[in-house]
C-alpha cells in the first residue's frame, strides 16, 4: 500500500471509476501517452472482453491496442473520462489491463468514498459529461470523444498513475516485504485449558473487599504461520482463506525467499486457512526439493495436507522451518 500526503487542499474534481459490469463490447477505450518531449496525447482502441488470465489474481480487460506500447500502470478510460482499468501490456495485437473493481473495493475498506459510475457510458452521457452516471467535470468536446484532462483534473489522474507505478516497482515490493516480516520477540502461547467453553477466569464475583475479578484472557483467534529457522525466523505472517504462496520468484509468490535459499523453488508451496474446518491446508506446488512435515513425511503435489495449530513443516530443507498457530 502506498500513502500519499498532500499539503493543502486538493482543488480537483477527482476521477470516476467505471466497474467492469458496465463495459460494453466494441466501446471506445482511451489511454494517455506521455512522451519525453511535447504534450501528452490521447490514443483510442476498442474494448473486446473481460477474461481470466493465467497466474493473474483478478480479471483482465482485452482490447484492441491504443498504441504499440502503453505505460504500465497507466489508466485506461472510457469515452466519458471514467477509469475502467490499469494498463498492463500490449502483446500480439492485444492490449491487456487490470479491471478497476478491486481499487473501488479497497477505497471502501479504508473509508474513502470514491465516485463510481452507476450506468454505462453512452453517447448521451458523453455529450453531457456525466461520466457514465458519476463523471462530472468539464464536458467532453462536441463529438463525444475522450478529451485530455484540464488544469486540476490532472491531479486525480496523476495520483492513480503514481500509485500503480509504485506498486509495480521491485524496490517498493522489497521494502514492504521487509516491514511485514521484521523480527518480533518470540511468542509464548497461553497454556491451553481442557474445555474451551470454560473461561479461564472466575465466573462468580468475589465477596466485597476481596481481590478484584480477574480480567478474561484473550483466546487466540488469528491464524498465522511463524518462522522457526531461516529467512523468516521469529516472523509471524497472517494466513487467510487465500493461499499464501512461498517461493523465490516475486512474480509468483507473496512470501518471497532470497537467492541464497537455493533449496526453495520459484513457486514452492502454498498455505491457506480453512475457516469452515478450522485447519491450515498445506500444498506442494511441484517443488524440486519437496515440502515436508516435521515427521519427515513428504507433502506430494496435488495432495494437500491438513495441519492443526502447533504443527510444523519445512520447505526444501530444514533451514526454513515453520509452525502454524493461532495468535
């Protein structure tokens, strides 16, 4: 996540996000091309479809290319000036872009009320400058085609482009990884009590004048994987229903190991939390050196193994050992 602090009021109408459900086949899409010299220019393509690409976590827009190459992370607009996606690449006569929907959902989570279009961008909306039901700002030219931002309109576009570019930089990902995996003091879990339905504190109030009532001991509820040895020793990494992929390739793993972890494959194994069954699920992803339980049993590819809190495993060799637990 990238946070930008702006000194002073942002005198800008901002931008409108257009969710993928409003996209229409063959509708015009636009990108802004920035050159080293001269003014920015707008180029046009056509929306084709939304597809699920291999190894990409969110759906992708396919379009006829607006140019031979596009700025990675730059915005893709509709004719009303609403942002429909983030450009990825132009390859073999097709332009690919991430859909905008996850960004809108992320804004909601942190309490930012982003403007979201509630209707498709039609000819009437283009002429009125309605932004597909949520646009606003100056109307486009009389021909209804997309226009370059004017004045302070560049601020909203610039922030989106900067966020996308920073998120794709290797140095940014490395810095975030270091913060998330910094070492913390060892965690000593509370001693378990036989019946979880029985609270570990007095259930009846003491007599007046006696010792105060003990406060409840928080029961561990957050699933994590904790490093015991190796690069992630003493680090607790949250685990949820989405698989946490461990490996050396930053493009395929989100728990990334350094080049010195030669026993770890580029995409080694995955770990997720199954809340319905209250178990961790460990799966080998076809690694070269294998994924093993602490007992020495190998986790075979395509045969996930259930782990209970307290179970341990290692990947490649015993230099990188982990324990799943609740905190």
